[in-house]
């Protein structure tokens, strides 16, 4: 999703992505982790018309590079 530079949801999503990057730097060898969704991620989901997620799984597809977010819902296994 593309946001305007001052969009609050976009800024929150950017900060979450920076924290995700830091997590992988601090946990070398790990390829995924789960965390609570941020307000920005819930706002993105709502804007896309999908159910509001409660958690998100971040998977690093290439070391130090591409990461994927998978929204999780109350019944999803951890």
C-alpha cells in the first residue's frame, strides 16, 4: 500500500518495519517471529477491506533483505 508522506498510518507502518529490521539484526539465524499488529497495520487492513488482524508474522525471505508480513487472526496457531 502506498501512503502520502505525512499519512499517520503510513508513518506507523514505517516505524513497525524499522523495528522488524532491528529484530532480525538482533536475532541472527532466525527467519521469522510474531508480534502484535500496530495501529497502522490495522488501518491498512481496514482500508483494504479485510478482517482486522490481531497479530502479524514477519518472515525474512532473504537475510538482511526482503521480509513478508502475514496477518494472523485469533484462531491462528503461533
